[in-house]
């Protein structure tokens, strides 16, 4: 049986191509603005904030851009904003109507901060109210996991911010973005069956610990918060790989599932130590290594590893008789 998420996964490469064909010039102009600000605020919720975490970690490891990440209401309650400050606020939302993120956008506009919105809905409030709107062209997305919107938001953030950076390998990153649609097409085809088998093996597990370091923590957050909990209806917890020895080390027991994301970056020294320790306890370790899927700059790892993870979660839901694109409460129950 195919669910709506299947079609949306397969549409990811074309969504990136269409978005960049339409919005690249716009993003290049925003990059020029970003070069001259004192601070860059990245705002999102759920899957969108995971893209903010990933690009912030990537930039922090290679350049001196000053990037801060907030959830929507955290930014609204931030008392350090200054009227007319030299900053830019980039807000990401699939719908462009996420209440938390929209409130943050309006708060930034009140302080006359340059505002950028990245959304998949051209008629949304965030696109209309931002000073610099970017429309991702993924067409309507209905599956809760956010496949097309995640990958296009992440690509837009990388394009804007790396183009504005002084990273000596930024051309390698920007060229990698151009090639990403072709790479994702190949990954969609080549990683399905292995992850279908893996999902069937783990279908009866109830909790997954998701670990990533550096650029992969954002993806570990998405994996736990929006993919496993929302899509597969499994308990999950995102953990910085470097924090494995605080707290989780006491719950890492035999047969407890851990999902490790490894880009073979400098910070993954600690990821590898966590993997080794989990193995000594005979925990059930699922390891997604960038080098097993693509030969790209390590900072592009989230674009690559999210594809086999999507297949894993898709079939994990399927084998538990769940539609990976449906929800029980999100969008159905008012959150007061």
C-alpha cells in the first residue's frame, strides 16, 4: 500500500529544482543583506526548527557568522531586541501560518528588523508580511512528516547563509546544492529496500533514542520529534551525541534501540565513542553513516541521511498499520 507520503518523498528532487530555478536570484540578494548584519535570527517550529539547528551548527564549525536559533514564542519573549538593530530574522514554516513563527515574524517587524520568510504557501500570512519572502515550490504537502518542505527549506537556508559566509569551501557547498536533486533521486531508489527490512525488524520497538553531533543534531531532532513521534507514533528522544554520557548512558541497556547519525566530522569522535559504548552493552544500534551513501562535504550530511531515514519511518509506520502522513492531534485539536 502506498500512502500520500510516498508521492511527496518522490517529489523532493523536483521541488528543489523548481525552487532554485525560481528563487535563486532572490536568495542571492538576501545573501548580500546577510553579509552586513550583526546577528542572524533563525526561527522555526517542529521540522522547520530542525533545519535551523543544522545550518547553525554547520556555520558555527567553519565561519564567524553570528547565528541564533529560536522557536517562535522564545523569540517573541526575547527582551534583548533593539529597535532598528542591524539584524535579519529568517522564519521558516511549511504553511506560512504556524502561530508561533508568525508571531515571531510580526515581533521582528515591530522592531524594524529585516525579515525573511521561507514557506511553501504563496498566499500565506508569512509570505505576505515578510520584507523578503521566499516561496518553496513543493506544491501542497499534506503528510505530517514534511519531506519536500524540509529539504527545500534546508536548501534555501544553506544557499543564503553559505553564500554570505567566508567559509573557504563554500563553493563546494553551493555546488553540492546544485547536484543534490540528482543525488536524492538516486538515494530514493537505492535505499528503500534496506530500510524497509530494517523497519520490519524494529516494528515492535516502542522507543528510539536519536543521536547526532554537529550538523546532524538538527536531523536527529527532526527524526525524533516529527518523524518517529508524529509519523510512526513511536516514543523518541533526540540527544546530542556528546551528551550520551549524561543521562542516556544510564538508560542505554541491552536491546534498547539507538539511532546514530555519523557524518565522520571532527565532532563525530564523540558519536563513535557513544556507538562503541552502546555496542558493549548490546544495545540495538542503527547507524547511518554519510560515507555509506555519498561522497560529499560532511556539512551536507542532513540532505543525504534524511532520505534513508524517511524510508525507515515510512515503513515503520506501515508495519504498525499507521499512515505515516496522518496525525491524531496536530491540526485537529486546538492548543490553548
